[in-house]
């Protein structure tokens, strides 16, 4: 389970950096700094601009979202195992 968590965290980090870079290219330094400080802004911005084919965000946003969902599932399963004493 630990290896899956590590892979999920790595994917979240990589996808976030890629989307942040696209944010910087399209919106400039000030919004990129805001996106770096608050990655939720970057995540929302990515979903808002997913249809812009020139940015190529579709795959990265699916990877980012999938990794977040995977992390939530693993946390719930891990919590259930800990609660049951396993």
C-alpha cells in the first residue's frame, strides 16, 4: 500500500508542476506565483482551460484527478485497516 501511495503522491506532484508551468505560459508570473502558493488555484484553472487544445492539459488533469482519487481511496482503506487492528 505504501508503494501505491508514493506513486500517487509523485503523480500529483508532477501533474501539478506541469499544469503550473502551463499556467505560467498562458497567464504570466503573478498568477503562476498565486498558483504555486495555492495549488488549488492551479487545479481549478486547469479544469477551466481543459478544452484549450493548445495547452494540452486534458491528460495531465485526468492524471492529477486520478491520483487524488487514488490517494483518497488508499487513505480510507488504510484508516479502515487501522481501525480494525490490521
